[in-house]
């Protein structure tokens, strides 16, 4: 039985890079043939409003076996990838960004390591040529993840990960909001690492906005750890203890007649602080309840409009 490598590429406003990316993939395909591996190529258009789809159809004409999936709207890269993974037929698979920042040239080396027996191969960024604030917030994000969520998560993160198909079911059966790059190391597979320097984005601006990054951060934290709940529970316990001690102090002062008439500021500060703490705790509980609701409401994570 011949080995097949499935490559999933989510597309969102990538009209400027698609044809150049495709040329690089054709070179990779030739290298894979020398390794005795066929390429199963799938593009999934995540609701792009530019000319991305027309570029993809051009690619389809040049390589007829390419599969193109068009979603009805933008569902996010995570959901688009999971949707496309339902259509793969390879013995191993990976997702690749369409913006050319993650070099396709690394794919052949990853497949070679898979042929040699590795079940998970990741490409870890050694350096990245991104805007200052992108790198700054990314470094904070990875530190938080390694501290409160997953200690073995790569220090500088990763985007490219080739996995054996035996692990596909765990990704497809995961919850809607579960972030795939966090799920992969959580599975406990010991990865083989390839280090690389991430180049500067050659065209356009990233659609990976701050709000999307923030959503991923919340999904990551609330989807993989109970730490926020326990942290606030600890704060709540400590606050209750202080309030109890303060109450004893008031009672003792009342017994000995040392209660001053003035106390408005103290009451207002305490009430404001405690109410703020309660509201914050309710909001945190709401974050977890919302994720439970997302799982039980049976709403599809992505809707396919057409397959070419």
C-alpha cells in the first residue's frame, strides 16, 4: 500500500500568495514522489471575500486532483482545518498556512522523519520576522501557556505539525472551541522537532487580528485548565477570611465601645471590592458554561457551501 500525505491549507484573503504557494507545493510533490509518497492536497476557503476562490480554481485546472472546499462564511482557521480533515485520505497529515510564512520546503524533511517511524513532527520557530507587538504578545502568550496550561509546550510555539493518521480521530472528536495546536502536545506524543527561522510575511497584512488572538487565548486557557477557576476560588477564600477577621474586629470594637461614627469610606470600598469580585467570578463561571453550551447546542462548527 502506497503512502499518502494529506496537506490541508486554510485560505482567508490570500489571493496574493496562493499561486506562489502552489508552485512551491509542486516542487514538494516531486520530492515526495522520490520518497514513494503521494500528495493529497486540500485547500479550504474560509469565507474569503477577495479573489482567493478564483485563484484556487486556477490551481484546480493545473492540478486536477486538488480538492477545494468552500465554506459558507468565515468560521475561523481552527474550524476550517477540522472541517478539511474530515476529507483527507492520507496516512499522515498536516495543516499549512497560506501566507508563505511557514516554508513548504520543510515538508519533505518532515515526511522523511514520519517514514522513519516518528508519529509527530513539529517545526518550532527559532526566530520570527514579525512586527514588534506581534512578537511581544506572542512571548507573553507562550509564557502563560507554559506556566498555567502545559509545561511541555514549545517555548516559541509552532504552527507546522505533521501527524500520523492514527491520531486524526482525537482531533475530529474534540470539542468545537478546542485549539488544535494545544491539543496535539496534550495527546502526549513525543514530537520530533525541526527548528527554523520564520520569514517575514511577503504580501499583505495578517487577518489574524488581536480579537481573534484573544479568543484563542480564552479558548486555550478555559479549554485545557481549571486554573482560572481555582485561582479565583483561592482569592474568594482569602477575601472571605479577611472579611471574617474584619467582622470579628468590628464586634470586639463594638463590645468595648470603640466604634467611630465615621465609616462611610470603609463600607463603600468593601462593598465595591466584594461586588467586583463576585461579578468577576460569575463572568469566569459564564466562560465555562458558554463552552458547555457550545458543545450541546448541536450547531455545526463549519458549513460547506461547495466542493470542487
